[in-house]
C-alpha cells in the first residue's frame, strides 16, 4: 500500500504539476526503504514480486539526477521550469515511469486480495 500510494502521489506531482523535486521527495525515500530490506513477510513478498523492477526504475532515476543535477533536497516548487531538460534526461525519466506504471498496475490488481493483517 505504501508503494501504491507513493506512486500515485509521485505520478500526480510529476505529470499533472510538473513538480520533479516533489516527485523525488516521494520516490527516493521509498527506494531507500526498499534497499534497507524487508522487515515483515509481506515486505519480503513485495521485494520478491517487485524488487527487481523497482531497482531498475531507481537506476533510471539516479541517472536522471546525475544528468540534471536536481535532487530531492532542493526546495520543492509547483513547477520545475529551472530544471535543465534534455532529450536524454527525458528518456531516462520516461523509462523509469514506464516501469513505475507497470508496478502500480500490478499492485492495484493485488490490493483487493490483501485482506490479512500482520
């Protein structure tokens, strides 16, 4: 659920508002949490199902950050028109979001079946 909500919010920030730093403020902590390793069985199952895809998306996001110099620690604004854009940077972010969208759809399909509490 954390990733589902995070991807939904990050998507809205990026696509609807053009807020790249806001999007990174959501996504990067989720990736850090994933890299820290699972603490519960449900988290372990999540890593098995989505870990490699999210790792690949994170790789593209990190390449985007390195290319543009933007980071989540910068002040967030409603639009990031000052962010240097290039075709390469846009391609990296598009690749990341292709993966995030696939993961979001898979999580969305699984959410109704997750009725047990740990």
